[in-house]
C-alpha cells in the first residue's frame, strides 16, 4: 500500500527550501510519496521536480493542475522536465478546476469542461509518450512543428485526474492512468468511483486504473478542537456543487465529516477502509492542522503503514 502526504509550505519564509526539508523528513519517516497542490502561487511541477531531485527515492506528484488556463504543450514541457529531473518518479495530476477560480482568475468562461478535459488528455498523452502531437480538436490544437521531447523522460509521465463526476470518471478511465479524488470517502469510492472508472478503462482496453485517494487527516489526541478547525478550513468545498455531491455520496453532511482525525488505531483503520474500497494509494493532506508534533506523529504512522 503506497502511502503519501501532501506537502504544504506556503507559509514558510522560502517555500521551496521548506518543501525540500519537508520532503526529506517525509522520506526519513518512510512515507513513499509527496504531492503538491496547484493554486495561483508556486508552480507545482517545479516544486515536485526540485524535491524529487533533492530526495532520492521519494515519489512526487502534482494534485492537481487545472486544465483551464493551460495548454497541453506547456504542461507537457513541465511534466517531462520534472520526470527527467526525478528519473521517473514524477506523477502528473490534472483537474477541471472550479467555475469561480477559472472565471475570476483567468477571465475564461467555464464552459464544456468535460470536452476540454478529453481533448487535453488526448493531446497530452501524445506529447508525453512520443514528444510529438498532431491534435486538432474543437477546443484545443496541439501540434509540434519541432520536437517536444525532453531527453530523460522517455518512459512517459503517469497521468491522473482529480475526477469526481460520472463523465469525468469515464474520460479518466478511457484516457488517463487513474484518478486523484479528494473528499471521496470509502463509500463513494466503492459504490461509485471505482466501478465507473474500472468499466471505462476496461472498455478502452487500458490497464487497471490507479485510485489515489487524497484524505484530510491527522493523528492527534485533541480530536474535538482539531475537528472544529477542520470544519472551518474545509468549508470552502461545501460551496462547490461537485464536492457537495461527493460528500453526500460518502455519507457526510459537512466536508469535515470526511476528515480522518484520531489516534493511531483510528487512522490505521480508516486507511484500511480506503484500501478495501479500491484505493491503490492513500495520500494524507492537511497534516499540519494540529501543529508540528502531531504532523510528525502522523507522518511516522503513515511511514509505518507504507509497503
């Protein structure tokens, strides 16, 4: 069972230096992968490349880069460079993003997101696997009059999607290597996500897809106070229809209902529930919520549970 952590160093005096230190600490605890979110700040493929280069053996990935406001040629360059820098330990996560951030940040209409995802993945797969593309879709064009291959990244780049809805799951099963669901509990994974993804992958003749479940959680003795803080921190997701649906499918009412908070036995039992539901990998996020001591306590447990 691959067990990872999402690294968040955005409050540090130097985010890159802090991310490297956190990556080194995660590896020392035995954690197998480190993941970097993408907002309007630091470039997550660069962070992953730097940390992966500085911490040999640690798998690194982005979770996840929105397809709106990006182009497959540019994302391919980023991903292949990160793959070469880490000698094959980089995993690219993509997302649809949200209507609010897409339209307010980029000034782009959040229209036909599934069609854009399908075209983006189709072009990106060509680029990361062959270094060339000749794709002309209704929304995107990706063509390579000169090669787009990055030496050192010939093995390709695993493509994962933060898919949550039925259509996104179908596209991910057909064109990606797996998914990166967030706030999707074991019930949603077992009853909705994994079956739909698997059927789509099988129909497309693709290998069994990866299911990298991102789970907010921390080992702590101060459960009530930490859950109250998690309720506040995660409330943003309750405003997004796609997340509200997934929370409900998971049996939750609030986003914080999906946070795994408790002692070591509680966290271990929940990780096994995710595995039984079809998760091939579990990545804990927000482990810094209860302070440094509990973060380290959490990472120590996750390292012990990693295969």
